[in-house]
C-alpha cells in the first residue's frame, strides 16, 4: 500500500513539474514575442484526450487564457488568438504584431485538437541553404516560430560532426587522418548524407565545439516546449582513412557524380558496421540525450550496389538493428526523397524490400515532396509504415515566387480522408531553404488544427489582413492574381519548382541553363496586374512590414521575368550583327540589373552582406573567417569548384550578388560579343567559359565586405521602378 502511494506521489509530482515547466516555457515565449503584453495572458495546462494535442483559448477577467497539453499547444493557442482575433502574423519575411493597448476578448471558448500526431520540420539541406551561419539568437527565433506554427518534430542535426569526431578519436583516429573527412560548414548536409568528404574544409576544431554547445541549447529549448527532435544515426559513411585503420573492413567507393571525389560506405555485413552504429548512438545519447527518433538515409542520390530485394532488405534490417541495439524504443525516420528522385531504381519490389524489413511501428517515412508527387499513392501507403505528408516547395533557396497553394490548402486533409492513406500520421515542411514565399508556409501549417480542407476564398483575405494590419481591396485583387499565377501549377504540367531569371545564368545565348531554367508555370504578362494592384495599395499599406517585403518581392519577380525579354532582343541583335541594337539592349539589360540591385538593397531579406558577415562572425582567427566566407560565397554561386556542374543551383537574387557577381559576368560576355561583331576578335565560347570560371573562382575566394543595413525606402523604390518599367514592360510583352 505504501509503495503504491509512493509511486502515485512520484507520478503526481512529475506531472506537476511538467505542468510548471510548460507554464514557464510558454510565459518565456510570450515575453520574447510580446514583451509589453505578458500581463495580458495566463497559461494553463490541460490533458490531451487520446494522445492528440489540444489547445483552448478563452477570455476571463480581461485576460486571455491559453491552455495546452504542452508548450507547442500553448504556443499554437497564442498564435491562433493572434491571427484570428488580434489580426497579427509572424513570418520570416514580414511580421505584424501591432496590438492595441487593450487586447480583443474571445467571445466564447475555442477548443482545437489536431488530426496530425506529428508535425515534422526541416530538410537536411535547410541546415545549409538557410541555417549554415545561425547563432543561438537566430535559432531561438526559429524555435519560437516552430512552436507558434504547431511543429513538434524538428530535425536536429546541428553539431553532428562533434559526435562523430569523438567516436573516431575513441577508435584511435588522429586529427590528420580525419582532416580530409569533415566538410566545411556550408556543406554538412551533403557530408552527413554521404555525398562528399572534406569539401570546403578543413573544419576547425572551434567550429565543432561551438556548434556542439549550440546543439545542446537547441535541443533543450525544443524539448522544453514539448517537441521530439529527430537526431541522426549511422548509415555506413566512413572516412577514407578507415581502410588503413581497419584493413579487413569491407568498403565500397561511391560517387555522387557532381564533381566530387569518391566517398566510402562500409558494408552493412561487416561487423564494424554494427559496432560503429552502436558507438555513435551511445556517444550521441551520452552527449545529447534522445527522444528515440533517428534520421538515416541510406542512399541519398547514390544508387545501391545491387537492386536485389534480398540485399536491400538485409541492408535496412541492419541499419535499424544498429539503432535498436542501443535504444529499444528507436524509430527510424527515413526521408522518402530516393523514391521520388530515382524511381527507375526504386520500383515496387525494391521499395517494399527496403521498408518491410523493419517493424512497422519502428519506422516513419517522410513523403518528402507530396505536393508534387504523392509517393504514398504508388507504394500502397509505404507498405504499412507510418508516414508524413510533406511540402517541399523550394529547392536551393532560390528567390522565385512559386508554390502550389491549392495543394497546400487541401492536400493534407484530403489525404487523411482517403481510405487508402494507410498509416498517415502527420504533416510537415521539408523545404530545402526557408525565408521565401511565406504565404505557403503559413498556409500549410494552418492545416495543423483543422480536420477539413482549407477554403482559400476565406483564408486568403484573412491572411492579407493579418499580414498588412488592415484589409485593402487593391491588395486583395493582387493576391487573387498571385494565387492564379505564381501559386498555381497547371495539372497537365510537370513543374518541380519555380523559374529562375536569365540574369543569374552563367552568360549564354540560350534562354536557360541547367539550373537557371526560365520556363515558368504562368505567363509573365499575367503577373503584371498583381504588381499594379500592390503599387496602388502603397499609400494605404506603406507602413506594413509584410507589405514592404511583398511589394519588393513582386517587383523583383516582374523585373526578373522581364530580363528574358531583353535578353532575347540582344541575342537577336548579335545574331543579325546589328551593333546599334546590341548596344541598346545590352545596356538595358545591365541597367535592369542595377535597378534590381538597388531595389533589393532596401530589404535585409534580399542582401548578400548579412549572409557573408554572419559567416565570418562564426570564426575567430582570420583564417577561419576567410574559410567561412569562402564557403558562404561558394554555396550560392559555384556550389563546388570552378567546374562543378551544380553551379547556380542555389542562386539568389540578392543585392550585392547581382551587382558584384552576375553583372560583371555579363559585362565580360558583352565585351567579347561586341568585339566579335566589330571584327576585332572572333568570339570563342570555350575560351570564354574557361575565363569566366577562373573569374568566378577568384570571386569566391576574395575577401570583401558588403553592406549590412538596408538602404532606401522599399515602397518608394518599388514605386519608382513601377513608374519607369510599367509602360516599357506592358508594351514589350503584348
């Protein structure tokens, strides 16, 4: 009897401590977000029926009561109140938190629960295309954003290199043997996925230690809010020095085929495979704890050595067994990208064999790009495995306006209602980069606390009011056009992501290059009325942060599209040997870049300077700072060395990048074409290609500072550009 009372007492004390922790963390979040209104909110905890997260919002004694079963639920309650009653919004690109002194009351209690047990967030690539240089201050803001938007399952791989360093040191590896293994900070995503070794390095010890400390802060905050972070596990990738240290080990060289050297994969049948997997998870758990979710992607854009189902089945069983030996509660979280990107290899027998070797309740599949191709529909819902519906939307951090708004609004709920959905257990965001197209991410996360598809006719006007702080007819008309153009992909077209601008292409007479495809999902002229509508709304909305971003973003997109029209004109002039027209249109092309650069300089969101400065700030001695600057510049331009086929994959339309990288490339190109037309020197495309690659590599490795603070007024500059270009563009595209 006494033992039973003691057990009950301990359980009660634990629950009370957890409730107190939820209140404290939620209060801290409110203070960070709304420092002048902490007295206006009261946080209370509630139980969640059936394990489904729940929140409640109501008014009592002139205060807003926020209740939830964990910190994420309480934060979601706060955001529900802010968006539905106070008409506010928090996004990466524009925030409206202009609250009245007396907060609006909630007329009747609101109760919300979610049909999605898990709400996943992040892609390996996000950690580099957006997060490479983040400090704790930026991470704290992002974790708050996650909580407000209902995220409870974030990928957490910051500092993974420190754990591996400790494991290999314990195995007797020297720093010199590991020097060529760890990549530079901008390339960890592909290092972790086994695509490359050492590129952008050598990695300083200070980075490993500082980011291990950063990871501890990230995990502590995420867990305190009730999130379940997904930590990494071993998939076989080992250093090249492994074959000298363990000469009997069965290694296979593999190549990502993007201009990088071979990496080495340890055969899963080798006893060292199980040993390494166990050592890594033990060390990681010792250093960081665990929530029992582990990310492991066995073949990310690397084809397995055999397509025999038995081989693939044994492989996945061993990967899972490595987790299970250390943590019997382990759940393997697998990105489903391989089933999308290499469907010729991953046919039904291969996919089924890979998945069925692991117990159903010990594996979770991320349908990584469900809005483009729902792989769950052709795999019988992943052969019984729990899975998550994800929107990817952005590749490489490109700047284009793009998305599938209708799919984001309806896809999750329709999938959840589908009788063939299998064990769909959540929704998620798996974009390669963030800080663009905020409407898509607000929309997808708004599904979290809904059981029915979102009606865009109702949702969009509320989004606009929250974003701009007021309703505006011209802005609403503009957004209806955006919805039908940039945010709609015709059902009969395969479009993976948004079009790039020819401005960002390595100079060419063609209308596109491999990673700067200019073909869009809409006609350029159909976007113009949206631009016009936002400009008309300028006087009314000019003080809104969200409006300022949007009017720059839409103006940017219009100019980026128009560049293709100008390019076609100077290409025609060159081919016809019309020197006057060539000079006229190339001058217009360069002027357009100048105008675009000045416009983008008015918003920090579109500036190169902060990206470079935050990279350098991660280093201490000059050589570290220079390495990080080189990494930062390389990733968004060449990606790898000067011959890397991925150049421009992660291109950005940023002030500083346009004026100092894209523009000089085109100027060098025009100079040689002009000399050719004048009969001074025949244009040699191969020689120019070699020349420009050398110039690009010099730019990547040069030491240079760029502006850190915005210059000029976004709205005024957008209006000036509109006045200059509207008559020109409307005439040119008729």
